[in-house]
C-alpha cells in the first residue's frame, strides 16, 4: 500500500506504554470517569495521580513510531474521503479521534481491553486500537499486510460515520425492542455496512491518491474472511451457530467490502434494505 504520502491526522492519541494497575477498577474506575465528566478534567490525569494508571515511560515512548505514523496516515485518509462525501451532501464531517493503547484503557464506553479487539465508542466518538491485534491478524488468523490493517481501521471509522448519520442510534433503538436472534441480525447489518464503508473509503483513496498496490485488495479480503463469524466460531468452538452471528459470515463481509470498493457510493452500502446479505 502506498500510504507514505497520505495526509496525517492530528487526532491520534498514543497511550501505549501506560498501564492499568493499582486499586482502581470496576466501580472505582466509573467513579473517576464521572468525576472527570463533571469537572472537565482529563480522566487520564485523575487516574495517573495515584488512582491506578501508571506509566513506565511517556505514552508511546520507544514504541514502533512507524506503526503510529501508519495509523495516522490511514485515519487522515478517511478524514479526507468522508469529509468530501459529507460536503457533497451539504454537511460537515465530525472527525473522530483514535486512541492507541496497550492492554487496557478507559473510554466513554467503559474499560477497553485488548481482548475486545479494535472498537468504536460512540460516547466519545473515538476508535480504540491495541496494535497487538494486527499481529494476531497476521500470525493467528493468516491475514497479513498493511492494507489488511487499513481495512480494520476504515471499518471502525465506518461505525463513526454510522454514528454521525444517526444509523447507529436507530439500530440500537430497534435492537432494544427485539428478541436476541433479531437483535443479532440487526447487528450483522450494521457491521456489514461498516465493511462496505471501508470499501468505499478504499475506492476514493485509490481514485484520489492511488494508494493500492498489487495484492492490497486481496489483503483486505483476507482480513474480512479471517474475522467472519462462521470462521471464528468454527475455530474457537468447532461448530457454527448462525443465529448468534453479530458481524456476518466471511463471505458476507467480503461481499459488502467489495460492494463499497466497486460501487464508490454510500447508496451501495444500504445493508438494511437488502433482501439478502
């Protein structure tokens, strides 16, 4: 992937090297976050002042700066793409933040942990990534490559777009009135739309910046395949339970990423009206 000349985002916060520890946890962490919300104080300052987060070194110090540069470049590229698409419809794109962390970190959605994988928190409009996930994606799941990593970032940014458009709020409202199977089915459509939005970003990044190299699309498709619900369930438990899917099958994730990549328009990503996924 040709990412070196992409615009860098200034909305990346590097918390790597900070550790959760000490007595804070559970209810205590919630209390600290509430105090921070009421006072306007950065919760990291409260926690660092003896409440449980310590740092053996300044955040990000001595840690692969190329990885941080790459993440900043991909986030900057998504800002460029979505900023243009929002502007074309007469609205402003509210750029998300992105936090790099190690192990665990507080978020407006609760304690984020590496085991959760990358996630988007609508409460603070922030994407959270422990970069060890990319190592797992390559080594454990057989989906290496920088464009595979870019797909993951663009997928999480896709959730931010859904939040900005109100889609996420509508889906959560519907899910609260549904049984488990139907609620899971709605989650699948939400996730597949984020996959499609990731493809949409790739489409426009290629047209405007020529980012794609030979094999890049295959890297993204490999990542989409590796993290399909059916593949993950078969790997972890040996059986597949379709009614428990929340992200979609490998084939569905590949299909919707391709639809965004080839279609180039947000209209191509309407998973909620699709008769079949």
